[in-house]
C-alpha cells in the first residue's frame, strides 16, 4: 500500500493506493470557510490542516493494519522554481514523520502533478504517464494548459503552454457563487443552480492567442444580478463562459500541437455542464468528480510509480 498526503488551500486529504488491486481508498475534508468569505488566509489554512489531518488519516486506516511501502506528498502548488504555499508544509511534515518511523521511501510531487495523475487513474489511462499529452488544470488557484511529457525523475514534467491572463476559472465560479448567496467553495452549488436554468447562451470568449481572459465574467454576472435576472440563469452564464474560454484554449492548442490526448483535471472540471460539451467536442478525458476536486489519490499513484524506478 502506498500512502498519499495532500494539504491544499481547499482540502485536507489522504489516500491509500493498493498496488495489487489497483484501487484507491481515500479520506478528505474541506477546510472551514466562514459564510460569505472567499477562502482562507494561509495561516488559517495551516491551522485547519493541523487540526484535520490526524483525523483524516485515522479514518483512512479505520483500525486496519496496512503494509505501507512508500509515502507520497504534495509539497508545492506547481512543479516550477519558486512555487510555494505554507499550507503544504503540514503534509510535508507529516509525510517525513511517517517515512522516518516506517523506514520507507518518501517522494515529493506538486499538487498539480497529483491532479493530473488522479484524472488519469480515474479514467483508466495511467498508460499516458509514458506519453506526451496536454493537460488542462482548472481550479480556484490555477487555470493552465500544460504540455506533459514523461520524466525519469519527476515521473511527469509539466510545461505551461497557455493559461488565464487574469482571473482563474475557480475564482470566477466562487465569486459568482458567493455573489448569489451560495457556500464557498461554490462549484457544486453553482452547478445545481445552473441545471435549473432553461436559458440559451452563445458566448464568444475573450482570447489572446491561447490565453484566455476571465475577469469579465464576474462583472457581467453582477450586472445581470442587479438587473433582476434569475439566479439560475446567472449561474449558467458563468459556467458557459468558463466553458467557452476552455474551448477557445483547446482549439488554439490543437492548432499548434496537433491532436495529442487531452486531459482535463482540477475541481472546475468536475462540472457536468462543462464536461458534457468538452467530451462531445474534443473527446477529452475527465476524472470522476471525487478525483477532480483536490485529493491525495494522484499523489499516492505517482509515489507508486516512483517506487518502481
């Protein structure tokens, strides 16, 4: 069994990857955010992880004795120089403790690598870890397209080839959701509201090459709300705007890189409305919702691969 730990700015999570059965067992819990607020300060996120991680790991094991042969952990948001957030220090510390006590190897990855691996695992496409592909990572802190290539040391190397020039997709979703009185993080609640809408929107995204611009979504939704438009129509407009930007990025990158496999990961990609369009239009590979939102499953999978090197 391989243990994975991820302490992101949204979720405390741990997972076990059963190498024989190729199955994941996971436990996770959202960080507590006060009603009406858009996230946590890093000091509060660190404190929340300290309070939650012990309980999460205890539930994961549930009194069972597993033969842990390696530990994987996310230590940074992205796999680039200078990428850092204090919240990942909690998982880093706990993983070092477990590795030392059990005398097993420990492997460090980025949160972004974990998202991509979780999507591949969920879709039954771990074979792509040995190939070149394009991965889209859309979350509260990231809206990026990455050229992913195999790497002997890192397992996968992620090179940013497109992204958002301003607001991130998850930020747009959360800001509009909170504007509409929904809890934070607002993704699943905005989707539930949008599915009640019968409105039809044809949206042209604001693009600069393969780069998208998302800041106009919040302003437009505010105007719609002030003019008395239905909450469910505003929710749908927000999600269809994100969808239009994602399609714009995808079209531009297909033109530049050809028809490489397309992977869509991150919390925003758990949205059924966006997923339906992108799957039909591009044949994109998506994770199940529980492997799209922040999780330690991909980290455990990557640690398993690394332990075989």
